[in-house]
């Protein structure tokens, strides 16, 4: 992808990625984790994303760092999906926000970067237990399923 993003590094056989958000609140360590979703008819991984809590070492997906770099952070997460997919045979990636407002924020980020994202990924949105092809600015989705093209 050719979007501006932060450098990131991987841990644990390309299942965990870390990077720093840089903005008015300083450097905030972020983490993206991919975990296999069991018992599906196809291979899919859950994407968890958030701030890395430096005291516990755990991912905090409810933190609101508000570091004025949302698009760069989302582009970085998208780039981790590309790298993860390369090492894991292009599985489906399931993502949803920890709250409905955060899911909406992710949807706005996908829609805002749609031209670049749609060239690299197939994207589906979940609405009332049915998966639809993602349409920017069409409806509010409950979750997303993406697969590298």
C-alpha cells in the first residue's frame, strides 16, 4: 500500500505487530494481534488493535489516545494485515471495534481510504448477521471481514 504509515515490527511468527503513534501527546506504543478463529469452514483470524499498556504488557482496545494521527494509524494497521496475510496464506481477517462508536470510526477510516484499500483487499461488512460487500458511506456495519486480493 502506498499510504503514509508508521514503521512496525513483528513478534511471535507474524501474529503480533507493534508500532508507535507520534503526535501532540507524544509517542504511544500500539499493538495489532492476529488470533485464529477456531471451528470455521475457512481460515480466519481475529484482528485486535489498541494501545499497549506499558504497566501490564497487554493490549488495551478501549484506550482513546487521540494523538491526531488516525489515518496514519489505520494505514499502519492495514499494512500489518498485508504483511500478516503474506506469511499466513492470505486468510480472512475479522475486525470489529470494542464499542459501536469505535466500529463506526473504523468504518469511516475504511471509507476514507477506500480507493487504496479496495485495490489491495476484498472487504465485507456485517449487518444483521449477513455479510455484504462493503460499500463506503452506505450503511453502518457491525463488523468487517477482509481478505488480501
